[in-house]
């Protein structure tokens, strides 16, 4: 299907119907990962390392196995195959399966507190707990390193003796640096030398957790012939299937993964933690095994995103034209390589049309839980530095902060610092909308300040599959391979209904398991509505073609003589014959006579994802004596391409913005002197609560992506990027102090106000 | 090992179960009574996903022992709708798209119902503070608060 | 594994007998909001839980000629719903109103908040400032203990084996007397106090402070009283407030931890003492 | 002939300091094979970790993509998401 040029013809797309899975979710019927049980299910639990870094000398599980009710214990040495270091394109980003296997279950060393060492399956939770206490693990405790700069320093404890850094000359000695990346355009140093004004700053962020409310949960059942059922909440049933197969060396066809409803992911459920353990335990015990993480385990042992340190330099002419810019950043990867340092560098200056720019960074391992993706991985971190520096630059130039950004805004034809040239993008429209929004010019009171910041995310396409089936009565079933986290079933049904010309309520979408639908990449990277939507649209179009053929057969005319309009076959013109329109249901009723059931499945690798841009305006009031920051007003403007279901698009923006506000103000990973996480609960890992926030106004700018039939760009990633700097810039405006380190918690703000520097 | 026998009332129906002393009421609801609408997000009273009412009072079921339910009246998300008729709050949550993943939704609905029982005309600030113990990571709370305020207005009969 | 037992006795003597006779660790449960978390995390491994909520008198609020009597296991939500007590002791209610979420307040009790013996307990500073007295029951009978003397160290109380708090007595509020409680937390709700401050003031007809009690939480191993003599005799003018700020800082002996630094806690203790005193003063003046 | 730039420095172990190349190739697959013949091992590295941007549009995977004669091509790290 080509791009729909005229949006005013749309009947379903752009409306706000109730989601099809809604009633299940407001009545408590929806089945999340921990809600299913099977007859004879055992409880599985994970024994985790109390040490930040230690060699595993021995594991003796004999006492645990002797405890009545204990059915299996698994360890890496005893039950997991040792697999080679294989960097493979799995899911969305490259994955090293050896590292993943070692993260799921430590083999020779534990690399962080909370690292899984063994797993137990028992008839009750209490027996599993008792069994864990009976497993005798002998550790040789090693020195550890938590912080990124300390991990890069000479003499730092080394996590992986065999780590060979990429993207840089071999250091000739063991290192914790896994990778160096650099992106260059023009000559950044020369550009900075031309500047009338230069700002430079060092900025720091801490690790923050995705904070989904549903802990990881899985139930797995393995039969003696190897056939395996997995029911789990994740961002990708196919991801689980592939990773379990790799880690446990199983045939993919023997693994069927059913996606449970998922209680939030935000990138944190794009890899496996419990699934291979549950399968290994079930295989050994011969019974289904259910495993559910505690909140403490979620914080200690599942991925946060990186913290990092960076230096940002931006130079500009007096008129605001940026002449040169650099960022040097080092990101924590956690215990295994893989921080989002590349996208952090690529996104850093992507909002701007710059001729001379350099972004470079290091991926650094340390004794923390391995990081996982979190909404626009890497981008919020570098954006915090860059957009804070942009604010400083505007101040130095005496320019309006939005005007400075308008002056340098990326547009169609801008060559991005990371290489490619932008096609039609909506950043200028976003900035215009922000500037003309009443919020930008509203008055402020004492101790109040306003900040603005922007953000960019690529958005992605990739593998997606969808099926559209016409039922006997003319209703429609849609199956897709994308787990629905934020309402995507509604979007799939809406797009199918639009193409087929039937009411939304006549289309019922489900998320298929791995045996019911073709391979589909994970729900993440803001790809589902774009890529799986494209597959759904194409499948629906094939069905329309078939419906036209069937109508032609019934009318006994040529298929070319049939058009499809508003859910009915109609003769294409006067020459086709004088037939009354034939509704879809009438064609469906005769499907048997005209060639059999009607349906189609489309599997694609979706291309043409459209980049997204946002600009957020934030007002704060700062209690100058206590450093408490109150968010008074918040407006998030974003180019969304075309909003299929505007309510869920707004919801993505509002939710992303609030996650960013939490990151800015209070969320952080704290470690004690033994390298153990000190705040592994929602009491002291402080995500925003309802009373912390005002309404979040989402302003949708629609600059359609013409590579999608309905103009969709991804929307879920961009909104978490601007808040960090938007809040920091507002705090600067309210207090006169520039905060360089996240979170901007009250003690830090008070100290900054008192010392005059943050 | 003998378990403790508990007789209670859940969503207006008599219910009995056997439990260990350390079993939380949330464990019992989910594992014994198969009422899995109440969710466990933290197990420490910090997220509100397991919100229920106990003798009419809003509590976290993860912070109540199963044995304490003896002789009490329990209300869960499964009892919010009146048969096949959704409670106005459930309807408004759907209309306002006040849920994304839906995991925190049962707890939020139970907590909001308790709010409106106690205060049919809350201000936005009152609603936000009452619901501060119900974490939602998806929505940023905006649409939830709008749904709550709209449902409250409708329940007061202020809608045309 | 020793099996955990549970009892919900119907009288004080039965409860005392159970507690005093327990072989292993016995835990008194009122609201259970701390106990269940401790059980789950393995921090507490009792063999017996004695649920006190079925004992007559443990739940409920009543006004007497001398003041107010609060059953030790009364959930904090009941305190804030009680118009009479809320009017008499708005500061105590402000404190109890901050114990966790609405859900937690449906269970959490004054006795639990106190006997958990956290220096950050929100209900305690205002109770001490109010001069509240705990009625402790145990194997040797009944004794009255000022709330200020219950907590001896973080996690420790002065209660002996077999003892528990049965009820709290709050003196009658008369004349121009009022209290207030403020705490500082990074969010607006759901956090443990970084600093808490309860203030109870009595004024004469001219608005001069005749008695003042200022108590800080979370700035020392236990709640600490601030030397408030500097504001007695004042109308809480700027000089008095500055003196109170200094006195509050001087009372602090905090630690650096994940919730705050020594410098921050000390500074904020002064700020909250001033602000809470101002609120209490205005309330008292309005009476 | 399409002009190819390799963005970022993750390929440095194969290509050294040079980052721009002219390559005789009409498809992405041919481009990978051509680069691999010049720098052994680079092909697999691109396969696993790089995406291609052809005249500004990013493609994560697709051997069959046609490369117009005068197109500007960037190889950039693959992009995931949250």
C-alpha cells in the first residue's frame, strides 16, 4: 500500500476506540507472567552471589538435593553447555550469547552482587528457600570496581581476562574497556576554534532501572522428548525462543513460547534471565517450573541502563550558529560488554545541523548487574550533557533557548553527525510548536524557573509478521507477533479495519505464540506500530485483493472490474455490470464455494522507519532551603508522524516524560562499601508517584513518514530523552545554579546552592 | 504439617482456605483462591498493585497475613464490576486510555474506588495524594487522574 | 524449619501469657506493615506472632476528661478520620498521615510505628512533643511510660519480654495550644523521613509562647528533643526563629546514609523546626 | 560507483584509519562481499553489527537492497531500542 496522502478520508485511524484487551485488564482477568499455573508446577528460585566479584571455587548442592521436596538444582558447570563467544544479530541489537549465558548463570566467576549462581526447583516456595540455604558455595572473593572511571583506571580489578577491546588499539594488558566508538563530521576542533563563544562542561548520570511494576516471571515445562512450553512476560516471545535455544543448545522447533500479558518493559524485558533456568530445572525435574523474581532481585539482577560521565564542548558564532561540538563519554556496561555508547554518541548532536562535530565514547565493564536496554538506549544520557550545554550556550549568547535550537535545527537534507542525511523530518515544526505554545511565554513566580530541551531517536523497523483472517460471518481475526505493552493490539485492529473498510469492533486482534505466527522482532525501539503495523496493512491488502477476486467470481466478471470501497465489493465502473455492492460478510459466507477460507500472512523486514524529534518545556519551583524540586507544569511536543490511536500516543509521551523526570530528580543506583546495591526496593529507589506530578501536556505534531502507509513514526523512545536536561535547565533558571550530576536530588541541590556550583 | 483453616468473605461470597501463618493474604488470594487480579509488584507495600479492601478499608494485601482474614470481608478487583456491567471507574479507565500495560490497573481501580467511597468529590491534588501508593510506570499518571476525576463527576451525576 | 505460629488472643492476660511463655522469638503484631516486610526479607525470624487487634481496647479512639486515649493498634487512617482528635492534635495526625501510603495507613498503628524503633518514624516526634504516654502491659502488670522513653536505640525499645503497648494517653489540649509536624522527603509521598520535626506550642492570650516542645526525627539514633527555651517568651519573631534553627541544628547527631548527608540533615532540621513552629504558632493563636 | 563511509570506529581493527571507500557494488550483499575481500573479516563484522544508510535512509538488514550508482552510503552501528 502506498502512503495515504489524504488523512481526511480515514475512518478508523486517528480515532480513540477502547482497546480490545481493555476489559480483561480492568477486571483482573488478564493473564500476566505470574498468573498462570499448571498441574504439578514446582517453584523455582535462584541462589545469587552476595559478593560483587568472586571466583566460584566449588558448589555443593548435595545437602539441598537431600531435602524432601527438592526436585532439581542446576548450575552452569553441571547443566549449561559452554558456548563459544558468538556476537550475533539477535533481536534488535547485537548480542553475545556466551556473555548472556554467563549472565543467566555464573560459570567461573560472579561478577556482581545478585549474579545467579544456582537455581532450585522444589514443591513449595518455603522448601525452595530452605534448599538455597543448604547449597554450599565456596567463593574466593576478589577486589571489585563499581564506577566507570575507576574501572578504566590503571590497576583496576579486571572482570574479564580475555576481553579484547574493539574500535581501538590493543592496550597490551587486560582492560575493562570493551569498545571505543567515534563519529566524526568535518573537523570539530577547527570548528570550535572558529567560535566566538565556547561552553564546556562535565556531566554525570547514574544507572537507573526501567522500573516496570511487574517482576520477571516464567513458567516452563519440558517433556522427555524435548518439546518445551514456555509462558512468560517479555518484549519478545521469539527472542525468548532464540535465546533459550542458544543458551541450552535446543532445537528451536522444540520450543514454543506463549507471550503472557506484560507488565511493562521499557527495554528491560528484551533479554532472558529466568527462562533458561526454568527450562533447565523443568528438564531435570520432569515437571513444570514456575519462577518469579522478587522486587529485590529485579533491582539487583536485571538490567538498569548505564550511568556515565561525559565532557561536552560546543562553540558558536555570536549569531548562534554552532561552529563545532564534541562529546566524550564513558558508559557503564555492567558486568558484560554492551552499554549503549554507540547510540549515545549518534544521538548526542542529531538534533542539530552541524558541520564540525565529533562524538566518541567508551563501553566499560564493572561489577554491576549487566545493563539492559531502556527507552532510547543511551540517548537520554548524552542528551543530558548536550542539552545542558546548549542552555549554557544560549545564556552566554543572550539568546532565547528555543531560538538557538531553531537556528541550528536539523531538517531534511541535514547530514547527521553519525553519517546519514535526514529525509523529511519534523524537528523544525516541533520547535515552532513549542515556541508558540502558551507555556513558553507564561509568567513565572519567585523561586520558579523554566527549561527546555530536545531529543532525537532513530526509530526502527525490522522483522514483523501479521496474519489477517476473514471469519465465516465476515468478522476479522488479526494475529501479530508483537507483544502488546501499551495498546498495540488496538492499533493493529484499527489499521486492518481501515484497509478492509469494516468497523473497528469487527476486527479482533491477538498476539500469537511462536508457533502461530511468523518471526517477529521484539516490542521495542518504537517499532511495533510502524513495522508490525506495516505487516498488518499488507496482510489486510492481500485479503482485500482476494475478496475482490471472490466477488468477481460470484458476479462472474473479471477481478479487475471490481473495486473495494467501505467494506464492500463494488463494480469498478459502468462497464463492469450493474451489481449491488457486495458486503464483506456476503463474500465470506460464500468463501467455501469460491476457493476456500480467506486469509493471508505477511512476514516482512520493514524498512523506512522515520526519525522522531521532541522538545519538552518544564517549569519547576525549587525550595531554596531544602532543595526540593516541584514540577509545576510540563509540556512535551513531539513529531509522531501520524497518531494511529492518539490516546496511546499521548500516553507514550506522558509516560516517557515522567520516567525522564524520575531519572532527573531522584532515581539512582546506590552501592555500599562492599559493592552491594543499597536501595533495591521501591521505597528507596524513588520512581515518581502520582502526587509528584502535574498533568503532562502532550502536543502531537504530525509530519507523516511517507514510508509507512499511514505515516507512522515511532513514538515511545523520544519522550524519555529531553526531560533530564529540561528539568536541569529549569532548575538553573530557578536557582542560578547549573546541576552537572544526576539525580538532582535535594542534598545535591542544597549543596550546589550553598557553594554556587553544581 | 497442618495448615490453618480460615473462613472469610470475598467479593460478597463466602470463601474458605487453608494457609501457613507466613502466607500473605495476597499469596492466598492468588494461589489458593485463584483471584490473580491482585498483583505482586514489590511485596513490601510500596507499589499498591495488590490493593484490596479489608472490612471496607484499603490495604495492601501483601502486608496482611492470610490468617488475619478470618471473619473479615475482602474486596478485590474481581468484585468491582457488577456482573457484566463495568463499574464507572472501569469504564472511564478504558475510555481515557488510563492504562498501558495494565499491571498496576487492578490496584489503582481498587484504591480509587476506596477514594470515591470516602470522598466522592476529590480535588485533583487529593486524588493524586490518595493514589501516591499506587505506582504506575507507563502512563505518567495523567490519564489515570483524568479518568478518576471524570468517573467521580459521573458518579456524582454531573454528566449530562 | 521451626514452624511459625500465630495467635490472636482476646484479652491482655492471654496475650501476655503467650508472649512471656514463648520459647523462641515472639513478635507482637498490630498493623503488621513492618512485620510482614521483615518476615519476607528474613530479617525477622519469629516463632510466634501475637496479633493484638482482637483485644478489646487495642483499637479505637476515645475522649476522656483528661484528654485522649488511643488504642495502640488503631490504624493511622482512623486517627485522620477522627474529627475530634484531628482538631486537638493536628500535628500528631500529620505525622501518622505520612506513614506510607493510603493502603499502609489502613493498617499501620502508633504502637507499631513506635516499637519498630526507627529514628525516622513519622508519628513519634509529634507524640513526644505532645507529651503522650504509653500504657505498657506485661507479666508484671501495667505501667505508664512517656513515649520519649520507649525507643532506646535503632531497633531497640525499653519494653521487656512479654510486654507490649496497650494504649496511648494524650493530655487534654486546653487554651492556646497546638501542634504541627513536618518532614522532609525527596518525593511528595512514600519516602522515609530524611528529617522530621514535631512542634507543640502553648501561647498566652497575648500570643507569647509559654511552653514549647520541639522534637526531631531521623537526625540521631533516636528521636531527640530540641532545647526550645529560646522561643519561650517570644512571639516567634525572626530572632526567635533563628534561635530555634540554631538549637535544632545543635540537637542533631545524624549519619550519612542513602537518604541524606549529615550536612543536609542538619540544615534541614533547622528549616523544618522553623517552619513547623510557625504552623503550630498560627494554629495555637487561632484557638 | 557508490561512495561508502563507515561511521563510528568499531571497524577500525579491519580498516585502520581509512573510513571512506568507493566500491563497485549494486546491492548491499555485493558491497559486503567486496569490502570483505579487501578487509578479511569485515564482512562478518558488518553482517552482525552494522546497519546501512543509503542516501539517508537507514536499513537494519537487507542484502537485496539496491545501491544507486551515485548513492551515498553509510555503514553505522545497528540500532536497538527500549
